C-alpha cells in the first residue's frame, strides 16, 4: 500500500477543471464548536505529514477528520452536509456508536467507515462521509443531493475513538487531498484547493477547559461531563483542566486560577511527546474549612516556541 501512496494524490491529466467545488461538510463553526483533527497523509513512506508539512495526520490516513469537542456535542446532534451536488452511490446505517477497541476489531473489519454515505459527482469524482450516527442517515442510493443537503449526523461508528466526520475525496478511486490537489505536499504554498472558501489551518489548539472538584478522568472530559459551572464550598479540591489537540513535544499548557481574597494559582505543564489529543490539569486540595465563596476565573494557554497558540478562559462560582 505504501508503495502506491505517491500515486494516490495524483489527478488525472486535464481533470482539474471538472473537480467539484466543496463546501464545509459539517454544520459547525471551525475553531468554535468543531475543529480539523487530522488531514490526509502526504508522506509516501512510513512517516506522516499533512499538506502544510505539519503533524496533523497519521500514517496512511486518506481523509479529513472534522472533530466534535465531546460526546455530549455528538449526542445533541450535529448535521453532516453534502459538500457538493451529486447522486448517492450508497449508504450504511446499521453500526452502533461506540469506541473502537481491539476486542471488537472483527466487528468493523471491512466496515471501518462505520455508518456513512458515498456521493458520486461528475467525471469520476466522489465524496465519502464516515463514522455517522446510527439511525441518522437521511438519504439512500439513487437520491440526488444539493450542496448542503443534510445526509445525517456526526457519530462514533466504525473504526474511531472520538466523534467526528471523516471526509474522503476521490477521483476514479484515487485519493485526492482537497486542501492541495498536487501530487506532492507543497507545505501549503501554491497548492490547488477544492474548497469554495479557504478553511483555516490550525496546527493545534485547546478544545475545551473547565473546573472540577477533583482530578478529572479523560473519559469524563471526552464525554463532556467533567467541567462544572459551580461547586460547593466544601469541595475536596479545586482543579482546572485544559483539553487540546495537535500537541507537540515541548509544548506548554499554562493553567492559571484567580479568585476571591487574592486567591491565585499557576502551573506550566510541558508535553513530553507528541499527542493527537490530550489534557492537563492543576489545582489545590481543600486545607481549610471551606473555599472562599465567589467567582473564580480559570485561564488556559497552549504555548509553542514561546508564543501562545491557543487561549481560553472560563468562570466558576463557589457557593
């Protein structure tokens, strides 16, 4: 497979003019309530790189992953939209929404896409939408769709460990990177894009931050149930966490808390290796009768090479 990867991104000669013009395939606002977690892998060997020569990819990845921040967001419902007009080639809507593990690898073998839709466009082009929510598919084979037609909802089906839409773009069964259709990665310089409007490239950022009465578990942060808007004054601890993606070795997550009566805490957590998704937390245990009542403010910064890459703040009330 790796020997053929350099050919996967090659366009058929003279076909660029017939390529579909794509719109955002998910009903969210990038950088606000969703983000691009991974891009197609542009490295022909055992390593990986995205179209900007960054690390938002993994070896052999053939699509773009539009990620939701939490399972809670998925459960509330986020629509998947047709990126371009066409005819539905096929769909699947029978697989459960659950985290992929080695224990049920056989259940998804040959069906790694999970629930999804394939839309055929002109001149051998097609788009494929994967990991959609069970029971959400609204179209079937033969249906004609417009750009923006609702196909279903983002889910957790197939081979995935976080709620997202995986979008693959192909021409004549050849994978095409919609951010740069050239046959080599140009690191974002002079590449041809299929997007109607340029989508921002963010090399890493905070997904969410929040306060917790103890050290939160990753699964609770990922579920969206870890953060609290208020805490009782007798809480065993006061903890601030930051949840992020695209972390590189040496990145720093700075967590700061301020509150009543001059309360102040700050901590720098340095990333020991590259992390696709990760969290860090810092706080203080209760050593007095109760926490001072009032509003506490938490600020988290993701810092790379001395510059702030991403920053979020939130308030929490001790009652």
